[in-house]
C-alpha cells in the first residue's frame, strides 16, 4: 500500500486510509508510554510526519505500524531522557482491553492496573502491544528487535505472570 501512496495522484485519500487503519493502535501505544499529554501528542504527530516524509522520499517501509510505533517510542524515550525524569509507572485501565470508549471503574480494574504495572518492562511491552495495540508477532518482533518465537514466548509468559500477580494481589487483599 505504501508504494501505491508514493505513486498516487490522490495522495491525501491514500494517506487518510493509512491514518484510519493505524491511528487507534498508535494512539493507544503513545497513551500508555507517554508521561504527559504533550509527550503523547508530540510522539503521535512525529510518527505520522516521519511516515509521510519517508513515503514521499520513496524509502522502503516493511511494516507501517511497526514503523509508527518505533518512531513514537524513540520520541517518548528522548523526551524522558531530556527531562531527566525517571519514567513513572503509567497506569492504564482495562477498558482498553475490553472496550476503549466505555468507562469501567471497579475493584477488578484497579487490580488489573496494579498487576500490569508490576510486570517487567519487556513483558508489559509485549502485553500492551499485542493485547491493546493489536500488533501481531511479526510486528512485535520488528519493533522489539527479537525473533517471532521470542515474542510468542514473552506474550505467553506475560499472561502467566499477570495471572500469578493477580492471584498474589487477591491474597494480599484478603480475596482468595
């Protein structure tokens, strides 16, 4: 599709198709990792601008969503380094997993927030990118720089660890 966009006379239409296809997943990724609204907006916009510029320049992009997320992640990481702040634990709620637009506030969602934030970063990333952003193993592997098999195992381990953390938190809260 990217080659078609680069050659297309109706560039705006083709780009809007890409935007419609990938904007939600990119936004969810940025929302999870950015420390502020400004960082979220900057990373989100920079990713789209970079994609636009690379397409216009005729550069090969193997996976659009992987490209967008990689640019956004670099932008967010740079922003954190420049601010010299340690990244805060960012809580995201499970309505992203269930339904993005529904408000879901319960004890179960708070437990899920806490459990996800206790995961090691590599497992949290695999869970967020797969379950929330909807990326497949190949796209995750490209972003993370590891093999498809490694990503598959990470995703499985992330879910297993999440279950154990939830059980532990339930026990600590007296809910067995």
